[in-house]
């Protein structure tokens, strides 16, 4: 394979010795998936609604990160690339005895049966 580099080292154990190659450093699918994400995801279920200018879809978050969120919803009529606004009305932390809602504006990056993934462009906490 062009551009591959064989590392001149030897793996050693009691039974055999062999040279280490790039195959020894191939990432697993789970490692590739992890590297792709730039923000840590937190599993949190909150009721919310995703809306654009034409429609409003109610659902529940699956996970939330600083980079975006994943929502489970009954139907996904939104298309990839659409600009949306997500409103999470039951944010778990209140400020000065006031309920907070998280508003996230972003773009739909994935949409499939029952789920919508949104990449965050900006967010704000507002009084609910």
C-alpha cells in the first residue's frame, strides 16, 4: 500500500516475536467513531420541540453536547441542511428560583426514522 510505513520494532512475549506493522495500529470502528466527535455527549432526556419556519416537531433529547444534540421524535420531516431552532423547556438547573429553557439554533446534520441530529450554531438560556 503506497505511503505505508513499517515501524522497525519487535513485539515480544514468551512464545513468539514479530515485527510491528501499521496493521497493529489500525483503529477499531469504535475508535474512529470517537475521534470523529469533537464534543463530549451527555445522555440526557428532556422534552423539547424542533421547529423551522413551517413546522414544529415535539420530541425528547437522547444526548446533548456543546456541539449539538440528538432528538428522538415521532416523525422527521426535516431535511439535512435545514436551519432549525430547538427549545428544551425543562432544563434541569434553575436560576434564582426561575425555570430555564435552553434555545439552540443550528442545522440538521442527520435525519432518519425517528431521530434528528442538530449541529449547534448558537444557544441561549431564557426564562421558561
